[in-house]
């Protein structure tokens, strides 16, 4: 077996207006735009990457913002909530900040001993802040959120499933262990510092998820280049049909749809977002992998501005 997976590498979701998406994740949540590129499978659409200062694995929330995207349906067969980790002392700050910014936010509540603040992004994507005393110091970017309150990266994700058994078995093969459960929610944890939680929510009565704005496209887990091919074999052994290894420039990827319907990606930590930009200038310009560079003029002409209209 390859080495255990420490947690989430990135989460990719579908948005609508790219300028609104950028403003929310950088100005409201205080994340840094660490890569401005395009969806390599549909170059008419941006691929925007947000994260800590350097876009470290475990901090990177990414989006395909389709300007005319219809709203999706959050439901079974999807990752239905993305959870961000903050220090436990930052909860009051965040409740006040989200309310003052007009964000759709719910009252804090307890889950497995942690304080959780549910809220939604402008497209309705369900998000949560989870306060933990053991939140790492991290590498927060300079910006509107003070470093002591800043989002450190992912806490985890919640998957909504009709039957969680096969997904649980796969997570266990990945090195996640069940740590607690309550009311149809099983928690699995890995040994990493960020993105180490996957909650399986057994909810057969939930509506079937439908892709669209405000839904998660896929959840990517961290692997190394040395053992990625081995993980692909593990997926085959579990009866799944993974893709070949795909070069995404900043990481290499294998994708497989689980029996529960959720798309998993296994993304390498190497080479990272600084392979083609200096860390001080991440996200400042449109970056294309070299195999798309000869189409730059066409691609740039088809993309909307990233700044809101006056």
C-alpha cells in the first residue's frame, strides 16, 4: 500500500460571476488569489485558485466561474459542505464580519465539540467555519482579515450519501479512521494538519445533487508523485474506474467517481503554484500551461473581466 493520505489538497466548485467570486473569497474571506488560469477542459472559463500566501496544499479553494451558470442543487451524491479551519478565538470576529458584509450566515452551533458557523457564498455554496484551539499558525496572506483571525485552510468536507459504506471503505484504505459518529454523520480523520476531516452524512431522503453554480465539482486529496500510480491501482482494486495520470501543470491528477457519486481527485503536492510565478506575484496575471500558450490571444479575448463593472 502507498503511504497514507494526510488530507485534502484542494476543493473545486462551480460559480457564476467571476468578479463577484473573486471579491468574496479575497475581500470577504481574506484568501489570496494564488493562480489565475482557465479550466483546461473548457478554456472559455476561468479557473481561479484561492489559498494561503503560497497556495499550500490543504488551503486551496478553486472555482470554475461560468458567468451564465444556472444554480445547481446541493444534495446527495455530492460534497455538500466545505469546512474552513479558524482559531477557536476567532469565531466572534467571523460572525460579526460575515454579518457586516451581508453574508447569508447562520448562528454558531456545536458539532462534535467544535464551534461551527454555517454560511453561504454569493452562489449559495454551503460553507462552514470550524473553530479549533489546535488550528496551526499557517501562512495567512496580508489582507483585510487580521492574521490572528485568518482562515488557516480546510478543516474538511461533508459528503451526502445514500449509503456511505463503500466510501467509508475507500477512506479507510486512504488512511482515514472513523473517530466519532452521531445522527447519521460519521467522521473520518487523517493525520494531516489541514483538510484532515471527511464527514459522511447518510441522507437517503436528500434531493439528488445537480451540478451548477453553488455546488462542489470535486474534492482533491494530497498524494506524492512517487505513489500516485499506486493510488490509481488502489482505486482499481476498489472497483472504480480512474483516469490516467493527467498533467495539470501545478500538480498531476487522477480522477475517479466514487460509488456514492462524489468525484475524487488524487493530486500531487509537487510542483506547486510557484513553478511558473514568483511567490510574491502569484495570481497577478493570467497563467496558461505551455500547451495552451499558443492560444493565449483567443483565450484572453473570450474571458470576461475580473473586476466588477462601475
